[in-house]
C-alpha cells in the first residue's frame, strides 16, 4: 500500500496536506560546513592583500615587519590584473592592508577598480589619510569597509605599542568617518596583556563612533615574534577574554582568530561563534606586495609560500593547484592533541602561533587553555627567523632591531623622486 506524508499546518498556508511519494533519490547529505571548508574551496572566501610595506608607524607587533616599501612592489596594472582574476573567480571581497595601504599613490584608483569589478574592499588603516574629504568619499560607497587599528582604549596603552600620537590619529579618523555619515566603521584591536582589561572601554569607544569592535589574536610573527613573550595575554586573561566573548560575542567580530579558546567550554563544545578552523590555504590566504602568495596572513615565511602570481601562472593556478595548498587541504593529523577531549573544539589551535614559537605543527597551541603548550614553551625549541623584514627601526620601547640604513627612516622612499628625505635605492 502506498503511504503519504501528512504535513501539519499545511492547510493554513493554502498547501496540500499530503505529498505524493517521490521516485527520486534523496539528495546527498552535505555534512558540517566546517568539514566542507577543511577540504578547501575553489576560491577563497576572502583574502588578505598587503599592497605595500611602507608605513608611517612601526608597531612593535607588526605581522609583516612593515616600515619601508619594497622596490619590487606590483605595479598598478599588475594589481588590476589580479583584481580581474579575483572577479572571474567570484572572490567576494579582499582585506587590503600593509604597511599603511593608503600611502600608495594609486590606492584609491585600485579601490575604485575593485568595486567597479564586483570585488568588495575592506581595508585596514591607522587613520593617516582619513581626512574629512576622504571620509565623505568613503561614505558615498556601498562596497568599501574601513577598519581603524587601535591597540589601546587610551593613548597610554595604545601608543606604547603603535607609537606616539597614533591614538589621536586613529580617533580623528573615527570622528571624520562618523561626521561624514559613514556607516559601521570597524575598530580593530590586537589583544595583549595590557588591553584585555579594556574590553568594555573598547566597546564603549566603538559605540561612541557608531562603529563595530573587531578583536584579533596577537600572533608571534613578524616583529610580533620579538615581543610575544612580553605581550601575549596571560592564562588568566585568556579566560577573562573567553568569558567576555561568550557574553558579548554576538556584537563583536573576531575573524575566527580565538578558536583556541573554545576548549574552555564545558564538554568540549564550542561556546564561541565561528568555524573554529584554521582556514590557511583552505578558505583564506595572503598576497604580499611583490605578488608572493602565502597560506596565511599570519605566516609570512618561506615555509608557507605557495608561489608568486607573476611567475607561477597567476592567483587561480596557485590557489587551486599549488603543492602547499593541496597538502594543507588533506586530512591533518591531530598528533599530540589526539587524546585531548577538547580537540574537536580547538582543532589544535593556530598553525602560525605554533610555527613561530618553535612548536610542532601537530602539537598543542602555545596558548592552549588546557595548559599543554606551557610545558613545550619551557623546553628546548628552535624558533625560525623571519625571512622578510621591512622595519625602519623606530626605537619604540619593545623593539630590538636597529635601522639598517638612514634612508630606511622614510616609509615613502621610492614613491617619489629622490629628495633630501628620500633615497632612490630604497
């Protein structure tokens, strides 16, 4: 006898109360979203693109050791060709950073070109060029998002990391954006042991300027490797941060950078929103100013270099077929974390954090909230040296690297004809 299925309440919607049997196979189960992402996508959901290493600041924790430009930077036309390729791949948006990306003379030209080609732009800036006029221009665009970097809710805390005057510069930018009617700017904060206690103040600051707070994790890469031991949040602060995110996470962005904290949750389930997955080479990657493609924005090192856009067939070829990305999309071993009840929550933590602290990639995160990383940090380990350093050597409190040449003090060297403050060899 043929049976039919009754659909409760269907009559109220003007629909038949029964459905005939279907002689077609049921659609395959898709499975968890995180499992789909782990195998990689045909195109990244978003990618980070550092347009220049030139910067007017020299933040002590800078991931890319920015300061002076690289004379091999991609030209305007090369950048536009990359945007064309991203459009063909249907990449939804790019996160543009640096350095300070707005110091590139063609920055606004590239932003307009991207949005004209259906590639949205989110760019990070210290606020240097966000004048009232620029703020009005940004407010008129529907496809550009602005992220202002601040690492302290007060000048005292912020300027110790980002340099004197940087707090006031960022606040002026936020004021200009608010006054121009720009909707929903972002305030981007790298969490350190000196600003975890300011989370409520950061949220209040964002509310004051009609902005959204975005907090990210301090990674021990670039210049951050020099100061990580002194700046990364202490274990008790990690719990404070987790509890705050559980309470306020629905109104705060994190970029999925705190998935290592998910092991605080009872029963191993995640109490934080997000994928809780390392997306390196799977859903995200980085293009640097000279066209090198890295698996992760936090791992600018030759070990995570997948290829160069100008010499290895373009971005799509690298993303879809490079040996490194193919390897990262294979099932990863849980290694030493296999027996931990919380592995499904934190997935072993951040690849870049492990690599730059000299820990095995198949071991626990250095900030493992169950304490497994602390013993490894206390033991013998070999930390890799940075293979790229664009520092200008500004002598901030926590910096250790001196300037290599006098002309390195000018972050705009090479963008203009040689002057008394510039150097044609930079």
